[in-house]
C-alpha cells in the first residue's frame, strides 16, 4: 500500500514510469527467470489503466526475449481494453535494454533518465550489488560482474534527480533491500553468506524510497497493483488468473526458466503455476471486497 500510495502521489497522466526487471545469468538462467517479468507486467497494466501513464520496461540485453513476450501480450490486452474505453488515452508499453558492464551501464542509465525523465522507477526482481560491488543469488552464489547488466544504476541516477524509486524483491539480493540490509541478514538462508567469501554477504547495498518484500517477487508486484486498484476504487485494474497463466506461458516459451530449479517449465520460484493462479485469485478477491466496501460507505 505504501508503494501504491507513492505512485498515486508522484505519477500524473502522461508521465513515464520505468519498470526494471530480469534476473539470472548463464548457464542456469541464460535468458532470465519467470519471477520478475510476470509481476512487472501485471503492475504495468494497473499503471496504464489507473494512472494513464507511459510505461517503459528496462531489462538487460540477455533477458529481452521473455520480457518482450510479456510486453507483447499485455499490449494486446490493453488494446482490447481501450476499445471499450475510448475516452482514456493509453500508450503502448515500450522496452529498453541495458548493456553488460559498469561503464556502459553508467552511460545507458543516465541516457535513459535524461531522455524519458520518468516520474518513478520500479524494480521487480532485479539484482543489486553488495558492499564489495558483487552480485549474488539468494543462496550465496556469486555472479561474475563482467556478465551482468548494471541496471541498478537507475536507482542512483533517479535518486539524484528526485525521482521516486520502488524496489520489489524476495531474497535481499534485489534492488531496494539496501534500505534494510542490516535487519534482514539473519533471516536469510545461511545468514546471507556469500559463497565467494565477500564479508557483506548477498544483501544488496542499493536502497529505494519504498521497499516491498514478498515471498515471490511477482506476488509483490501484483500486490502493489492490487493496492493501487483499491486506492483508486477501480476493480478493472486487478490482475486475473487467466492473464497470470498466459504471462507465465509466454515467458517460458521465450526462454525464461524457474529460478529455483533452472528448468524451462511452468514454475515460478519452485511453485507450480497452479499455486500462482490461486494466489492471484485470492488477491483479486480480497481487493475486490475492499473496493466494494469502500463504495458502499
């Protein structure tokens, strides 16, 4: 709710919002994982419908196929929705990519912020470095910095420009958790220890204005979308199980893999797609009741 309230307060119709997503490296996750793009897509739909924003996805080059597949699906759904809402202007959701490496990332990050001048930058399951500057998976595996896109730099360049930043993650290694890093280390597997021996562990040093922690990052993003629907009193913003199923399917077909098993299957963070459909259904039910109750008062 804090993230949704911040978006509602900071973002006006016609403004641009960046959603940065995509996580994982070769060989286990060469095109990224199923956690991230799916929830990012659900949040993007809520932003477009509810706040009439322009949404641009930002992902590193390697993760483009699954992200582009999710964006293509929701652009088609938004086009269908717009036919029945002719008074509402919507823009197609775009995608920008990020190169590998720190120096190229610095240039790209500043270029994107200066070109689009976003009102908010939201990170969904996007790795950030630890104190020593190294990227990790939640289990402590250290990722070669020469194989990673430095998308997290958007958080710092946005902060310099006074732009709202929101981090959504599930393991402490994602952008946003730098704001609470000391308080979460003890609850992580192996106390967040780095398998490469880095003293600061897996928890990122990169903070955001609002940090959303969820059991699965997709769930966190869907929950922010649902909270925005409640704040705006608009049930049409709510994600449904059919869209969830379609989003998982298209990202898997495009090469995304389950982050827990590294298998290209209809699983997100080790949870079969049926569980995710159930979560989305429960979330939609709770939010719908909240909206109806508020309107009845």
